[in-house]
C-alpha cells in the first residue's frame, strides 16, 4: 500500500507512478489529516510512504500523524522522500518513529524533484523542472525494483552538515520560520474558497470573502500554488514569481 501526502503535486505524481509500476493501492493522506480521521491501514504488500522533504526531514505534521495510525498486515515500511536540494539525516528521525510503531523500516530513498518552496527560494524555470520530472522516472524504476524484491533501500552516508540540518536547523525552522504572518490575498482574489479547501492543517478561514491565515501553518505552499488567479503573496518574497505546481508543468 502506497500512502502519500503532496502539497504541489510532486509526491502525488511519484506515488501514483509507483502504484502503477507495483500494481498496488495508492492512498492520499490529505483528507485523513484535514478531517482529523485516524488512519487504519491494512496491506499484505509493504507500506510505502511518499512525501516531500520539509527542512531535511519528513514533514513534522506528517510524522506526528503517522504515530497515531494503525498499520495491519505487512510490517515492512519504505519511505520515498522527494526533495529539491538535499534531505540531510531524515533517515534517523523517521526510523525512530517507525520503530516506535513496531514497523520494520526498509530505508529511505531520497528522490530529486522540482523545488516548490516559493516563499523562501527562487524556483527553477518550467523547462528545467520538466527535465527534473523526466529524470525522476529512472529513480522511480530503481525504487520499484527494491520494493518488488523486498530489499532494503541502500543507506546513504550523512556528514556533519546533513546531521546539523536535520537535527539543529529543523526544530528552529518549525518554531521560527514556518509562520504565516506574511501571507495575504491581493485584490485579484475572487473568493472562490479553494485555498481553504487545500490547506491540510485547516489554517485558512474567511473574513469578508477574503482568506485569513490563523497561525497554524507548515509552509506547505498548497494555498499559494493552487490559487487559480495567483492572488496569494508572501510578503515581498513571492511578488512577480510563479509558484510551482506539477500539473502546470506537465500541461505545457
Ligand atoms: C516548507 C518546505 C520545506 C522544504 N524543505 C526542503 C529541504 O529541507 N530540502 C529540500 O531539498 N527540499 C525542501 N523543500 C522542497 C520540497 O521538499 C520539494 O519540492 C517536494 O518535492 C515538494 O513535494 P510536493 O509537490 O509533493 O508537495 C521544502 C519545501 C517546503 C514547502
Ligand atoms: S484560492 Fe485565491 S481566489 Fe480563491 S479564495 Fe483563496 S486567495 Fe481568493
Ligand atoms: S496556510 Fe500554510 S499549511 Fe495551509 S496551505 Fe497555506 S502554506 Fe500550507
């Protein structure tokens, strides 16, 4: 069973491609988390989590959610984590969580995908992103064959920098940087309600037809990337930039 969370489409694309390759069921965790439903998952094939990297680890809200779930049937659990630049020492932290759940961690595969963090970084051009998506297919083939053979993913060596990123910067990031005070909707907003629907943490409500961010944000970028009229900005950082959405890259 393949479980995934995706804000801007990368992990969804990988999870569904993997599902096709393995002939396995694919489950989107979005509505489970948004609606506060406990996940009870049963599978005879290994569990595979596909998710983005947030601050060199599995997103905090997602690893916290996994700890509340029941996993029945298979004990084997693979993690495929897509990243824009690097994934640090994520392995050790998700291993601890899966050990606590009594699962048999089969390793973490870091898979390069387009960067989506428009609130902090300049993003690559659509042409470059298209090439990155194309190149991911080779990695996906490797991931599928490890899983088919029930082999562990190879473990990567992590140096001082990776350990520092995941161990020291990650908690600082979630405490001080992943904040929503700088989000606002411009006059382009057509009050369609989509940003509220796509927020996995239910952080967006409405006041006089305009979105309001309520202080419980993980910076996933779904709201800013999925607004149909590009009405959402994050301070000055996003002005004049196109947010990333995989479906937009694939349709051109
Ligand atoms: C809040 C946030 C933190 C991120 N942190 C990292 C990171 O530590 N390392 C990295 O390489 N990419 C990082 N990224 C990029 C995403 O992991 C990457 O673009 C991912 O493929 C997006 O997946 P999605 O489209 O399924 O949401 C981050 C993105 C966001 C929004
Ligand atoms: S998705 Fe965009 S247009 Fe729709 S309500 Fe939110 S900000 Fe306004
Ligand atoms: S408010 Fe924060 S958590 Fe919600 S969709 Fe926007 S970036 Fe993601």
